[in-house]
């Protein structure tokens, strides 16, 4: 293949690769926020499990080495992140249609 044609094809491929994507919709933004929130919780759970494993290893070490229990400067307890609770969007939930307020019973116009 000659060099000018190859350069032209390469330039066309680079131009196509730089095309812009459309802006995400509100539903896509909410889904991305939910995934990010769930990942943050998963990271907290992983850190909690690591903390527990480190505590078990340290306890075994101090028990077997005859140091007499825990060291003088004990580390703080591991913080349990608890069960996953999805964060609800502040404005409105995705997929819930807007509704009119229901008039109170017994009131007449």
C-alpha cells in the first residue's frame, strides 16, 4: 500500500474514533450514581473484612509469641458498614410518574 493512501486511511480512522457521544439521560445518570454508591459500599465491606482478618492475625501473633495479649497501643475496632441501603435521589425516584395531590377527605370545593 502506498504511503499517501495509508496516511489518509489512518487520518479517517482517527477522526471517527474522536466522535462525541450524546449526553447521558437522567435515567443513565441515576443508574451510574447507583452503581457508584453500591461500589463505595462494597469498598467499605472489603475494608471491614480486611480489618477483621488483620485483627485475627495480630491476636494469633501476640498469643503465640508470648507477648501477653494485645500490644500497648491497641488499634481502634473495625467499623461495620452494615447492610447496603440504596440512596434515593433527592428530587424523585427514577421511573415514578408525577402525580397530582389527592384532596383530603371531607373537604368540598
